[in-house]
């Protein structure tokens, strides 16, 4: 279940809500409070879709990890430590994002399973392309989305899954 904390440029229907992110990298546009261990979404962006996972959306100095999908000119994806932007895991993912089409993604996390963070493309549980076992794993309560500087994005979140 998702709770919208602070969102700009939102369109909502009974099944999903849509968020537009401007071409300015910032986690001040959209905040969601999550009540589960997975989030599913669709995104349309030419490159650099960024999802911040945090223990406390009011204090990013607490446990925070950022998933970057289609970074580096839409050639790589990574999970990074938000505080210092150090790469924890990365993988080549050429053209994983599309400028003209919404793509399905999911991110799951599990503290009991060694702090595992998983990222996949497609329906929930399929197409896993990033995994990181994080010994510093904290609880995830806040999620924020952004796109990189110069890249706009359209995000759709299900109101029932994740």
C-alpha cells in the first residue's frame, strides 16, 4: 500500500496514479510512504530514472539507497549509497528505458533475507537485473522518484500493488 506524502503534477484514477518529473534531478518533487516490501511502477523516460529508498523521508542522513535505471546515457543501471553516491552494484542495461513507451519495473527489499534489494523489469518477480545484499539495510518507509538533469519522466504507480 502507498500513501502519497508530497506530490507535484499528479493525475489519479481508481487503479493508478501518474507523476510527472521535471528535467531537474531532485527528490523534492514526489514522496510516497510505503507499507510493504515491494513497489511496482511504470516509467517513460529517455534515460536516468531514479528511485530513492529511505528509512526516513524527513532525514536522508538515515539509511538511504538510490536505484538508477538507465543511467550513463541509458547504458547502465545501479544501486548507490545516497549519502556519498558510491556505487554498491551496477550492471550494463543498454536501452532499458524508452522515450515513447511506459516500461514496467519493480523493486523489492527484505531485511530478513540479509538486506537484499532486488530490481526487475516486467511483472513482479520476473526480469531481475540488479541485486544487492546490504549489510547496513534499514527499513524502507519512504520512496521518492526523480529523473536526471535534462530528462523528464512519466511514472505510473498502482494503487493496489506495492
